C-alpha cells in the first residue's frame, strides 16, 4: 500500500499598506512599502566636497594632510568614505565609482548598504553620493607662490679649485634618493644649496653627508615672526656643511704629531680614497692610514698639490724596492707594490734631467709608461708642516697615478653614462673636472662600486655602425671599458652597477 505525501504550499498574504499579494514576512509589508516607510540611508549625506590643489595635484585629507590620490583609485575612494558621516551605523556591502565627465569637477560614489529594520528583517539599499571638487592651494604651494617656501637650508661647501667631489656627491645622492624631500637644489659658488620645508628634512640630509664624506656642520637660525599671545616662534634654519678641502689624488703633508699617531707614516702622502674617512698611502713604504673627520678638524692640513697641478712624467727605469718594517707600523697595502723608479718630464725628453723617487705604483709601471706626478724639488710651496720637515726627508717627485690613454680617445671609447640632478652644470667632454671624475670611475673598482652606471645606447649604436679598424687600439683603456660593460650586469636601460 502506497502513501501519497501531500504537497506543502506556502500561503500568501496581502500587504497591509497596498494590498499586494506577498509571501509572509515579519513586517507584513511589500518591498516597495518597506522602502517608502524605511530609508536606511537617512543620516548619510548625499553630497560632499573634496578640496584639490592644482599645484601639486593632491587632495586634502582633513585636518591638514595632503595626499596623492589618482582618479578611481583606492586612496580616493577611502578619502570619500571618510567624509561620509553615519556610514558606521549601517553595513557597507559595496562601494565604487560611477562614471562622470572628466572635466565636470564631480565624483560620484555608488554605495550598497544593509540595515536591520526589525527583528529578522534586513533591508538593502543602493544610492549614489556626489562629491564636488573645489580648488584650494595647499600650504606648500602657498609658500612657493609667496616666495617663502623654505624653512630650512643646507649649504654644502668645499674650498677647492675643482668640482670632482660634488660630481661624486651627486651620484651618491641619486643612488640613495637622499634629495626626495628637498624643495629645490641650487648650485652656487663652491657648493650646493638644498631647500627644505622643515628642519627635520634638513637634518636628515646633514646626517647623510656626514656618513659619506668627511665634513663638519654648523647650525644657525633666524627669527621670522613671534606670536606673543601663544608664545610660538617661527624660525628659518640654516645648516652649513664644510667638506674637507682635499680630494682624491691630492698630495698632502701631515703634521708630525698626526703622522706619529697613524703608525709612523711619512708626512708626505698621497690621498688615494675619500669616504667618510680620508684614506692616505705612503709612497715610500705602501703604508695605509685613515683619518677621521674629528682628527682632521683637530689638526687641519691643506693639499700641496691637486690633480690640476700634476705634471706628466715618463718612466725611464723601474725596479721593485725593499721595504723595511718596524715595530708599531700601520697596515701595509697588499694591492700596491713599492718600486724605485727614474722618471723624466715629458717636456724634458731628449735632455739629461731625470728624477729618482720611490712610488707605490710599482705593480703598474714599467719603462716607457706615462705617469702623473708632482715635482716638489722645483716648486715654491707655502706649507707650515712642510717647512718644519727635514729637507732630506722631502722627496723630489711624488707619483700619483698612471696615464693609460689620451682624454680624447677615452671619451670616444666610453660606452656608459651617468644620471644627473639637472642642475644646469656642464658635463660634456670639455669639462676637465667631469672627465677626470669619469676616469677615476674607470680606474678604481671600489670607487665605481658606489655609483650607478648606465649603458649609453647612443654610443653603443654608433660603435655597431662603425667599421672595424676605425677606432685605434688603446690597450689597458679598452680592457677597462670591457670590464665595466661585461662584469657590471645591465641592459635594457637598467643600471649596469650598483
């Protein structure tokens, strides 16, 4: 015997307002009547205002912050929702932008919300909030327009006759992005000026300089205005940064006391490296020493000769020298070899005028090579430390670096380039300071490791189109170029070395 299960059908009721047949619900009202009697979006404004700065293209995030928010971005949507009061009393289901004409200065946000109106009865509603975009100048742009846009200034100076140190600083600033918070950079005589909106950004820049070059700084401030009622002061801050007036490839004469503290190094040394310390090497023994900023400013000294005053010599003979060590001596360089060489000025070729000297470049020099050095015996120097030295301890010639090829050849063979800050400074091959800086990058691997190097696509394309044999062979110079191009990974516009 089979039992037939009766079908259960849900009964229908009439809406108590309009009489429409509906399924039973806790309110006994149809959806249309529910929406008429209950507006869950009540209390949420349907219009709002956004303030936009046309100078820096930022939106005001109350009370005083300004943020970058592209159209139809999450940041802009977040800013719009923060301006809606009462949104926390309902459940936000969805939010998005509705299309508006780009130049209408209107931003429409479509919201979907839910709210429980009775026990077990949840109503969902969709509506649009329209925001009007008004223009308002931010504080930073206002100060720029009022010619009063900076509150802190960092002045970097070096009292030298060249700009090689600042070319190096420029690359360090670009690599570490230390200039991101600066309002402007202005080149001046003997240095650069960095402008900031507050003293915190300026102090961070000063800390960066202290970490990369030996220097000292002095703060000062100037009172602009004072409110006697609230006891608030408005200052402009200035930080003067002075870099030591010596640079790479300079010849220096150390004070006798400082030379003794550095492990008995000779007073006449070659400055071979600049970091946050001054690295010197003794050409007679190959001994290395580092001088900190505090040591330098405690007993300052100048340069006997800079790279601009070097003379070109020809190596006539070179022999490896015996180096005597003594107890308490400082570190001896393992990358250099002390040699005894006979050299002659390039201008004195064909005469008997030759000079004998010891040099730390014995691993590079051989008879016939060109080398840059300084003739101390025929120079009129005014240095207090050198005047106190025994004349027998002063060398006749101090050799600094080897010459690999002519500058014109090296410039033509250079297939890489550097980025710049855009300070309207001449960086062509006619600028001797800049070409000397590029040569230092080619010859010193450790110096080159601190700089981002990029491929020069124009030079590479020209080399590919040129016929083989047009360019002369340059020996070591070509090897240096290949070293930079092959070992320093890069391509497709990426930095070749970091």
